[in-house]
C-alpha cells in the first residue's frame, strides 16, 4: 500500500498547482498518511487505483478529497491569545471609532479552517461592541477545503475542540449542547458568512474588508506566492484597515505592501498607500 516515487512527484505537483502548497521531497510518508484514509473512504483497492483515477481526471469528488486531505487544518478558539488581545485593545477600538457613522464592519478571515477563528472574532465583537445590534457586521470566513467550509457552516464542535482556548463563560453564553457536542448559537452563526476562496488561484473577488486575518497559512507557500496573496489582501483592505498575520511572521516578503502597526508587535499591519508592489513579485 505504498505510493511509487513517480506517483509522489505527480501528487506533489498536483498539490502545488492547485493549492500552491509546497510538499517538498522526501514527504512520501506524509502523502501516505494523508491519502490512505481517502482510499478507504472511496473503497478503492489501493494507491494504484487512486492514481489512475486522478490521472484520468475521473470522479471529481475523489480529486477534491485528495486536495482536502493535503491541507493542514490545525486551529483552535482564540488561537494565539496575544493576537486577540491586540484586536481587543488596539485594532477594534480604532476601527469602531473610524466606522462610527456608517456602523458597518467587514472582516475577512482568509484560511479559516473549521471556523474557530471566525467564531472567536464574533465572540470578541459581542464583548467589545456594546450596541452590536445597531451595527452591520459581516465576518466572511473563506478556505479552500470544502470539508472545512462545511464544518464552519455547521458550527458544531467536540468537547475537545471547545476545551482548546475557549473560556468557560463564553461557552455558556454562545453555545448550546447538541448531544455530546456544542453548537454555536444562531446569533453568532448569523454573523459568519462562509465561502470558498483559493488564495493562490482565486476565481472570485475577495471581500472588501476593514480587517483581514491571514494567520498560519502563508508558511505553506513559496515567497512569490506569498507576495501575490499579500498583494490581494492589500487590494481587499480599505486604506485605513488592518491585516493580522500570525505573530511569528515578520512579513518581510510583503514589506513593499504593508508596514507594522501599533509599534510592530502583535502581527498587525497597515496597508501602504503608495505601494512599490511588484518589486518582489515574479
Ligand atoms: C493551519 S490552518 C490555519 C487556520 C486558522 N487561520 C488559524 O490560524 O488557526 C491553514 C488553513 O489554510 C487553508 N489553505 C491551504 N491552502 C489554501 C489555499 N490555497 N487557499 C485557501 N486556503 C488554503 C487550509 O485548508 C487550512 O484550513
């Protein structure tokens, strides 16, 4: 039940072409671990049958499941709490003041995985906006993985998932029991709009946003791809909006597009007005 080395090379190229994700050499065991469940799911006889289906472009649902399986979906509620502290204390107060007259806010959570990041933001907005019902708030959660988008739409999480990062009072306030699981309450779910969006090969325009979260995803792409993604994020952002990346990312590859905001800590960046965009793109 092993993939031949030429199959591994072919699969790596497929993942690079479709997702922009660099699998790298010597990742046979990764491919094996991710794709054996797909073989089982579709009751195929083994890697050879999977490969011939993929090469013949038969059964699009199998191809889709293969690409889904190659994404890394690690996430949690309030992941990296210091990012959420910066949002609470610096970013949101500034944006709410700037949008005080129009009372509308659009947040794009790009690469939202199973939805914890988008729902964490919705909970944070409940906390920091006293008259939230008077605002038009859209949190647009996008991802490439249809399985993850489905999970975000469902908004149902296991006990293990809610234990990771969620303060108990928020669980009680915003979730209700569904058997052994927890479901997001309707008012929170209504704030989150779920859409497919491929960061590398977009087929639709990105939402015009006041805030873009692009956390823990750039690492999977090579430098020119990262630059193209950052360029699109800048185009999507309103000029006084903010980009949030993971706190460990320096964003050096986007220094012609963004500058650090709020003193440079917290992974928060402002779009540069007079961009020298294109210098790093290739
Ligand atoms: C590690 S998760 C990060 C989730 C969340 N942003 C966080 O910080 O917890 C990376 C997500 O990026 C998504 N992804 C990978 N390649 C993508 C692409 N080309 N376009 C859109 N999303 C992609 C994966 O499906 C996955 O859900």
